[in-house]
């Protein structure tokens, strides 16, 4: 199938499909005439790429994982370690963000108290 048909079938722009190709995520053939041609499994590959991107994987990680992903989106056990490492990284980032949020919330609360005290303070006569 041609790139326009793949774009229509997947809802992914032609530009993004070209990017996936440049990143080594999507294979294409170029028969005589030079037009890109994709295999019939290309829509499933694109769906898998989108799902893995949505799970927070980089295109580099997806390049490693994609050969172990079936047409149904199921990942073979051969990639379990890579995916668990990514999950651990996300967990650490979430903890770090939670700590940052708590610290910022404390600063905001203190600033609000200070602002409230400043507006309710009674001026002392000189």
C-alpha cells in the first residue's frame, strides 16, 4: 500500500509516517518509480508504535522492542526486562515529581498565609 493509504487507514499523518521510517520503526519498499510501498501488516505496526509511544517509550526503545511485538500488540517475554526498566524509571520520576509538588504546595501555602496576614493587618498609629 502507498503512504497516503496507510495514513488514511491509521489516522497518522504522512509526515509522521516518514518520521517513523527515518527512525527505523517502519519498513518500506521502493520499487521502480521510487514510491514508498508498505506491507499489509503496516497498519498494525503503526498502531503498535503509537501504543508504545503512548506508554512513554522513546523511538530508540521502540526500535528495540518492536520486533518482539505481535500484530495484536502483545509484547513477547524477550522484552520484559526493557519494559520493566522503563516502568521503574517512570515510577522514580513520579516519586520525584510528587516530592517537588509537595514542596511547591508548601511554598504556595506559606505565601498565601503571608498575603492574607498582610491584607488583614491593622496599621499601628505613629
